[in-house]
C-alpha cells in the first residue's frame, strides 16, 4: 500500500505543479483578456485530459494488483488444502500403525496361550 500512496502523492504534485506553472505563465504573458481566457480554457482542458489519463493508468494498476493478489490467495488456499490432506493421510497412517502395533502383541499373547 505505501507504493499507492507514493503514486497518489506524485500525481497530486504533478497536477498542482502543472496548474501553478500554467497559471503563472498565462498571467505574465502579454495577451488580451479574450486570448488569456481561451488559453486558460485550453490549459484546463489539457490538464483534465492528463488527469483522466493518469487516473485510467492508476485504475488499471489497481485492477492488476487486485487480480494478482486474488490469484496468489487462491494458490495459497490450494496449497493449504493439499498440505492438510497430506497431514490427514499421514495422521491416518500413524493411527493405523499404532493400532497394528497394539493389536499384534495381544494376538501374539493369545496365540502363545492357545499353544500352551
């Protein structure tokens, strides 16, 4: 998330600098009021177009980041399920081995007493 904050800060800084720079350039230029208003309108339109482009890029990056996160989360779930299944199989095998060890001595004792 810190990267998003840096990107947002850069965008705000860029737009602020562009607006201030455009305003200073227009105000110090020797033009008539009509020309000045037209220049201001043109610069405002340019800035809006730039802002829309930057917003679209930021939106695409956000969507890509969310999709990547979703894919990683889904893979983590799959991996976790596989590990749980393996652990369950291992536990079942250990239980079966323990039962086998417990039942064999009892069977051997019974066989020994039957033989005696």
